[in-house]
């Protein structure tokens, strides 16, 4: 008998690495493709998340101690002035009518007017959002590009209990930086690279180099969290029978790990990474204030100090919506990488 060719070997390995696709989910309309039923489920989830986000942002103002009208009018305002402001803001109406008015304004694209600046919240967000988007997108990109290869490399090198010192060192190092608060990491970066070495700016957004420290500060903890997950999943996947078969057939290392190991370890990794990456939007608030980055994070802290409730509501609404969209994108990417997840099934390993 002739030795199997490279292509036939890989066909066997791919067949061994895959399990039968999940059945059509219960309750899904008959005749829909897996992507169609998946889209219906995800659309329902997104609508529910957005509805809860709207409810939470609306009830922020009524539940905050104190009277928003007093915050707008100032401590020296008369009772008549406060009542006039309360009426102009609609705060004298029943709560359900205030909510309906709030939702109506959102559908019209009206996020209200800032108390402090007497300008629309939409214009404030439009000015600050590009800075936060730039920081967050670069942070997410750096996180994925560093954490996944790093976790895989350590998982490969420590396979089967090899190089115990590397496994222990990796766990201690990533655990340390994962536990250190972001503002501490950011402060350390400023001290080392801006004050001692004087190679990077400490604050502001005047040059491209101003992005380096904020992006690193935002990415360190997520990189450590995701790398630990990838290392664990890599170790698990490499012990599967189909990977042993592939190693026995001496496939090229790059093809072995990139084509056969990576897709099967990404299911759990991306599921957890979606939550971690969405949380980076909240971390951007801390980072922006440490590095004086002119984004939504710095603006919301200023709004909290000024009790500028419409700005607070608008920024939380936008950041929450971005987090929902980011999780949706991660789920879609996961469905492309592993179609078995479309039906709610678990991937191999």
C-alpha cells in the first residue's frame, strides 16, 4: 500500500476533529438555515439587551439622590427658578410619561441637552467618540494579536507536562498583571516611560506616540486573561486523538497548529474574550483619565462632577450599545470559525 498523501492525511485529521453538526434548535422555524435561526435568536437577544440598557439609563436620573433641577439651577436659585427648570425638563410629569418621552427622543436621535454646556449631548458624543473608538479598537487589536499567539506558544511548549518552569512562570506573571488594577499599571507606565526614560508623552493626544501608553495600559490585563485561557485550551486540544494522529504523520508545525488546533480552541476562547473585550470599554474610562485622553471616559467623569445627567445617560447608552455590538461581532466570528455553535452545540475539546 502507498503512503497517504499530505492532502489525504489532512482530510482524515479534519474528519476526526469534527463532530456532527448540531440539530436545528428547538422552536426555530422549519426551513430556516442554521444561520437564519441563529440570526433570529441573536436579533432577539440584541433587542432585549438594548431595551434593558434604555431602561437602566432612564432610571439613573430618578434614582440619583437629590433633585436634578437643583443641580441645573445651582445652589443660589430661587424656588420659582427651580420649578421652572423642573417643568422645562419634564420632571414634573408622571414617571411613565417621562419614560415614553425619553424613548421617543431616542428614536428621533435626540439624546437631550447638556446642563453644563447648553449644547446637544449628541454633538458632545460625536466629538469625543472618535478618540475612544481609536483607543478601544487599537487596544482590542493589540490584545488579540498578542494574547492568542502567546497562549498557544506556551501551551505548545508545555504540552504533556514539559518545561514546568515555563508553565509556572507564565501563570505567575499573567496572574500578577491580571490582578493589578488598571490605574496602577497606567501610573507605572507613566513613571517609567514618560518620567524616567522620557521616551513617550505622559498625556494628551497631540501625536501618534501619545497612543502607545494608553493602548498598552488598556491591553495588559485583557492580554493576560485571554492568554491564560488560550494556554489552557491549547493544552487540552493538543491531547486529542486527531492531534496525536497529525503529529504521528509529521505534518508541518505551522499547518498542524494553525489549521487543526487553532479552530478547535477558539470556541471557548472567543466566548470568554467577547466578555473581556467588551469590558475594555469600561476600562477605557480609567485609562482616559490617567492619560488625559480626550474621549468619552474623560467626559463622563467631568459630567459626573458637574451632575450633567443627560451627558452621563448619553455616554453610558453609547458605551453599552457598543459593548452589545462587540459581543455580537464576536458571536458571528465564532459562528464562521465553528459552524457547530450556530445550533448551540459545543465545539470539539
